[in-house]
């Protein structure tokens, strides 16, 4: 199960040019909900590419995509954002993440 660490330098190659749909988790160190969500989304690595972006290390990407809270997920297919989710447990459940992944794959 490979997880791509996304930075400003590799975003185009790893995400926008990816042949597989991509789920990006925007996170930061010490964020307990981020850790839980990161573990939860890895179960989909056989269906989509999983990527992570530390917002402290790549604030430009977070700003570009309007990331205001963490954890945040972007669902990207063919270089375009097709869905998003913010938060974990209180805001979005694993079932909702699963439904968003399946919807992205169904198109």
C-alpha cells in the first residue's frame, strides 16, 4: 500500500497527471483526527491512489484548493476535483468516504 507524499514540487506529476483517481488528505503533525482519517482512507488504496499533503510544509497547495480545516480530503479524477470532505467523525463518516470513493470510480 503506497501512499504518495504530495508537495508543491510533485503535485502535477503525482496528482494531476495520475492515471488513477486520487484521494488527497490534507493534514498536519499532531492532528489526532488526521491520523485516524489517514488510516481509514488507506483501505481504498487498491481502488484509488492515496496521497497526503502536510499543510505546514505546503501551505500554497492548501490555499490553492481552499483548505480551511483539517483533516480535509480532495477526490481528484482526471486532474479535476470531483468531491471533497472536511473533518472526521463529527463531520464525515467512513461510510461517507466510502460512498465518495465509489461515486468517483463509477463515473
